[in-house]
């Protein structure tokens, strides 16, 4: 089984700072996303799953926030597999309602004038992110127990929580620990690739996307500073080697 833990905004420097051994696995490093004009979530995951730089196409086809983009199975690397499970991936089968709600709360937070109001909104925003995370985690762990040749779980919590709390080290340490524990639970179940679209950098207490991503594998690889589009062939080749 090939398992992909797709983690939005997993920051290389934080993985090091908090020494998340299970996220680092056997081989790990930064990805090179310098071919893209900006580190945009929808552009990067679209490019990952299709193996092509989709920036121009996403910007042209997408609405303002680009969240309406969906690629067909046959355009993605998932079509190479017999029984793939893909959970909540942007550009494929993301739960748009959940995303819309968190974006709306984010806007309300920045529009709010007084601190008590901001605290209330932040609480709701964080709670929603944790609730959604729990659901995806449950589905992910269940799918890994079943017989599939590919299981991909997309985890948005480091991105969503990071945007409002990246400067809160206690909270971010807790998020990274949670992700590290998921990696620990699954790293003996198959070939595990952990991949992020971009990282995150602090803007005061908040967070913004950084200009590289993160990758790791629980097996030896020749990858050094791979582009996110390199994983298309990499994963297909890994599958062939397993057959
Ligand atoms: Zn992202």
C-alpha cells in the first residue's frame, strides 16, 4: 500500500524546531515550488495530482478564491491505482462547505473591532478546524486498515490554525505533535510519503504561506529538492516497483 499524508502548510522549520521524528521519517527535506509565482494551495495540490504546473489554468478557470476547481480522476495520478481512497483533497474532492465557513470566519475575525468579539470568532474558527480534522483522521485511519493500493488523506489543520495562531508556539506545537502522532500510527502500514504544498512563516501572531514545501518518506530515495510536480512520476514508479 502507498500512503500519502498530504499536510497543508507543514513548515520544514517547525518540523525541525519541534523535532517531529515521525514526520521527518527516513528521508526528508524541502520541496522546490519556485516555478510558481505564489504559494497557492489550490495551484499546488492541482499540480501535484496532475504532475503538471497548473498555475495558469487554475488562475484562468477558478473563481476569485479558486476553490471551485475540480480535476477528473483520469487527469490525476490516482487513476493509475485500482482502489484508491482520496480524502478531502483540494481540487479533487475537498469539502467546500467546511472551507467556505472557515474563510468566512477568518474575514469576520479581521473585520471585528473589539477583542472580546475577536476571541469568540477565533474560538469558533479553531474548534471547527479541530472537528474537521478529527473526522478526516478517522476516515484516513479506517481506510488504511482496509485493502487499498493507495490511501491519501489531506490534513488542513496546520494551515487553518496557523493562519490565526502561527505565533502561538504552544498551540502550533500541539498541532505538530498531533500530526506527528498520526504519522507514527501509520508508518509501518505501507510506503508512506508525507508532503506539504507550502510551509508557513510568522506575521506577528498570524501566519502566511512560505515559499517551499516539505516532503518525507519512510524508505530510501534519491529525492533531494524535488518539485511538487515530480511526485506524479515518483509515486507511479513506486507503485510499479511494488507489483
Ligand atoms: Zn496550502
